[in-house]
């Protein structure tokens, strides 16, 4: 079930109302998902510091006051930023894997390779570690793209290429992935 959480937060000297959507897992009673919104372009300096765009910063401040985890993406040449709450939930699932199964152990090692914790500094900048910038091929121009409960970090040219490449077959993909979903109360029709 999806529920809307109205949250009023202080942002500078203003108070703003943000709308955050959470999905409640009724088997566990735990809030399992948030919904980040937006795609933002910005620039990294030579040290890998990025000024997080204000609309994204407002969303992240409400859902991740304890910081983030940044890691390599599995399927694309980009990075993924997980709010700590989302990372902890994912690690609980991965902790259930049998470490005496070689494939599980290899998966865990590869999935967590290069993982770092990061925080926004006092001026709203995020320092992306050099090894992760190199992995994603990020030079200067960056795209932050929300992906439901995480934020992807892309080199701008690579992001535009992936979006352009996918445009021609997106209708087929949408039908294949979402076409068999029914409106059974889960909010997806």
C-alpha cells in the first residue's frame, strides 16, 4: 500500500512542505520504499565535489539525515546513491544469503566493491570518491537521476546516450515489464 507522508521541513529560513511517498510492507509492518523525483544536471569540480541541486537536496535532507552510501551500479556505467535507510534494508536482505554458497559470496563481494559512505557538507556539496568517478567515466558534467528509492549519478554524455538508445524500444519494454500488472490494490494499473 502506498501512503503519502506530508512533511514540513525547515530549509534555510523558509519552511517548505515536501511530499514523500512510502510503501508499507504489511507482512513486516516496515516502511520499505520512498519515491525520489527528478533529473538534475550539475558540474563536479576537480576534487570531485558536486553541488547538489536544491530540489534534490530538499528531498534527500528529509529521508537521509544520517547520510548515504554511494556505489558502482550493477548494470550501467554509473553510480548509485542510497539513503542510509534504503541501504540498511538492502543489507538486511543480503544478510539472509548463505555465505557458504560460493555464488552468494561472490555476489556480495562484487556488489559491495567500492562502497563508500558520503554526506552532504555544510554548503550542500557531495564529495564523490575518485575511484568511483573513474568507474563511471565522470569528468565534469553530471546528471543526478532519481530511480525510485535511489539516485543514479551519470556522466552527462553517457546518460543522454543511454536515454537515446532506449527511446526506440521503450514502448516494447514498458509493455513487457508493466503490461501484465493488474490493478489489485498495489497502486499499479
